[in-house]
């Protein structure tokens, strides 16, 4: 199994920045996909960013965050990051880390989430 723990959330003013971290442990070597999702109150969970492959060179972003957010990974630390710049109030949500590997349960593994609040 894979355990995921998110950190780095908090309260930030519009235009500010935060960096979220997702530390993976357990059977991490077989992970082929990691992603960040978010869920705002009363809304469905949505995909924010995804990173694929061992090299982590293949990434994709939701249109709403493209150009502002960057997903990256540190294989040595088994950690993925989400650098969030120029934050907007509509970015307010609980952010979840997700990982998939061969044999993972349906939907992959999930972290507990970290709250990001963008407000003045």
C-alpha cells in the first residue's frame, strides 16, 4: 500500500503563493501517476495537476490553474509538490494528493487533504 500525507496549506492573501507537499511512503517505487485534486465547499472534486512517468517530465494542468501552478516531484524524497502562485479566492479548497500504481485500489491512493484559503 501507499500512504500519502499532504502539508503546506494555510491562509494566504490574493496574489500570494503557497507550496503544497505530498510525502509518499510504502510501496512507492511502482507509482506511475501522481496528481493533485481539490474540492471546494459544495462542489465536486476536480483535477488540478498530474505528473506521469519516472522522470516526471509529463505534466498536465486544469485550465483554471495553467500558468500559475506547477507540479513537480523529488524521487529521492518520494515527494510531489504543487507550487501555487498568483492565488485567487476561487482557489480556496481542500487539496488532495493522489497516487496510482499497479494493484492500487479503484481511484488510487488518497491523502487526508490540506486546506488552502485565499482571502483578504
